[in-house]
C-alpha cells in the first residue's frame, strides 16, 4: 500500500496518538476546569470569600464596598500568576462586566430605576477567575432604585 | 548524521507532546476572552466530557485517526507523479508571491500589536500595545514598552520589503524574547511567529519589494544549503506549534473549546459538541505531526487554511488574528515540504589562470 519510506511517519504518529490517548484520561480525570480561564487555589489555603455592600452617593451614583476575607487586592497584573489569593474583582451588573475593582471600593455610576443584581467575582493577578471548591468566588448585592419624582 | 537527527525527531514527536500534557501549566488564549460572565460561571463547574476522559473512546479515536492518515499517505504516494508535474510552477510562485503575502500579513499584525489596535476582548483599542498578539500586553512587563516602537518599525520595513531578511531574523528574536519575558504563556505563539520570520529570512522580500528590485533575494552558492535547513526548521516549528496548541488547550481543556463553540453557535454537523471538539483536536494533532514529518504538506496546508478560516468566520474574528498562519500555510501550499530552489548569486572569481 505504501512505499517503504512511509512507515517511519506511521510509526511516529502511532506512538504520539497512543501516548496521548493513554495520558489524556489521567490528566482530565476529576473534572478540571480550564487553566486558561481559571486559577485553582491549593487546598491547604483557606478559601477566600467576598461580600458586597452598595451605598448611594451624590449624583445618583452607587458605591460598592467589597469586604474580602483571605484575599488581598492589588493593582499589579501579571502575564502568569501563581495560585495565590491575590488580585482584583470583576464587577458584573446584570450579567455584563462593568468595572474592575483593584481595591475594596469602587463606584459604578448611576443606575436607572428598577432592580439590579451586582456581583463581584474575584480574579487572580493574570485576570483568571479564582476557583473555590464550589465554583467562582463571588459576592452579590441587589440594588433597588426607586422611581424618581416625576415632574 | 541527518538520518540520526531525523530518527531523534520522530522519537521526540511521540514523547514531547505527552510531556507537555503531563506538565501542562497555565495557558492563555484569546478565546477565553470571548466568553460572557454567565458563560464563564457555567464553565467553572462544567463536567469533563466522557469522550475526553475515557481510554475506551480515546483509544479507538486514535486508531481511527491513524487509519485515516495511513490512507492519506497511500493516496499521497499514488499522486506523487501529478504533484511532481505542478510542483515547479507552484514553487516559482512561492518565491515571488509567497514573501509579499507573508510580509503584509505580518506587518498588519505587528503594526496593530505595536499600537494596541487589535486588543483582546474587553480592552479598548489603541490603549494597550502588545507583543505580537492581543493577549501579551506590554504593560505587564515594566521597562519593555519600547517594543511597541520596534514592532511598528518592523511593520514598516516589511511593507516596503527593505532588509526583509534582517527583519525576518528580528521577528525570530522577538518570538524568543516573548518566551523570556512572558514565560510559558508565550509558547502558544512563539513557534508560529518564529517560523514566518525564518521563512522571510530565507526567501527575502519577493515580488513588490525593494529587496526584490535590487536582487537582494539571491543566495550565495556556499550558503544555499542553509536555506534548505531553515525551511525544515520553520516547517517543524509550525507543526510543533499546532501539536502544542491541540494538546495544551483542546485535549486538556476541552470544556473551554466546547463553551466557545456553544457561544458562537458553531454548526454541529449532526454531532454533539464534545465529539466535534474531539475531531478538531485529532485533526490539529495529526496535521501538526505531518508538518513536523514533512508529509502531505500541501493537503495539510489546505486543510488548516480551511479550518482556520471557517473558525474565524464562525467566531466572528478578524483574519488579522491569524495573518501569520495564513501566510505560512499559503507558502507551504505553494512550495511543499522542501524549500523552493532559491536564486543563486553569480559569483565572479578573480585570479590568474
């Protein structure tokens, strides 16, 4: 079927494919989350947590105060971060990222009347999402903005 | 000596990807930035698909991939006379139009990276200059902001085709520097920029270039063997890059690929996404391995060109994300596994007979 010179590539390829087919199930065991997106903290570290409080400030704007435990805020970003509980938080408003909080206080501007769900999701220094034992590490606050006086 | 090196290469082909797989570190990809917060939340707890965690599936899949490749290699043997007939024409084309395609694609990527004009998802354009690709922001490596200007200058000389060989070598150096500055995260990109740099260093400016007009693309007879070696190195780098990407991302992080397919409403072709993801992984590994081995280079180039274009259209990406690969694949499609016969400079020998 093939010339004698063709068996070298076939042998090389069969070795490669067999090696990967055997090794991949071991690597993929236990539902590992994609490393490109998530930073899994080691088990021996306490799991961070974050709570969010929202306060109205002047001009109809809202200020979020993030209280994080076992997590340090930093504005320093890295291309590849170590799995340590340090970084920043992404602020998600009704499913859309609106800001990044590099410290515990962040203003998110005015909100229209109605009910708003605002979440703070902890991220590592390389922007990957910190992964706790139950998924993302996040806090949530619901803001209800009353209708303003009608003129 | 060459034969021994080739055997070593074939053995490495089996061992290196498995080592990558077992020691896989964090890997960045622009794809991660496509997903919405809700999709990322779902991805955090997505179970590993059965087809990627079972030897009962991966074993037969590997056998099937091998059988398909063997069939393709058999067809290659039968089609060799036909390929030999059209090869000279294609190789001549590779020497003239190959370099400008490569130059302009790379120039576009370098200029946009240097100006921050092609940012990753979620970053405003023209704000964050990067190194070669949208993910590698220069602000992450203090003191290296000057690389933005270097890339813009490199883009300019590539467009004009002035000093193309030197520019190609500079691109190889930038790829290596990226590895030093950004670490393992740059492994996803370095081979796919070093290889086109090397190809430009071999071919020069080609058509529509200052170098071409001044006949600076010619080689001295003594150095011509270097062109052949350089071509093989470039081909191996490109193939190794594809195998690395397939193993580091698709094979070991399949839920990310599946989330992206879902996000883009990628056509299912009647198959579940995990199966489609496994097929994509297998195709990338086999194509990369064949490029390393220098077999089926033209058909593999066509397959990869079609696959990259189809993905880019489906995901709504700009072709500039992969302009480096388009140029290289077109060049491999024209020239094949080995370097085209580079023009040799006529050398005048002075002396007394």
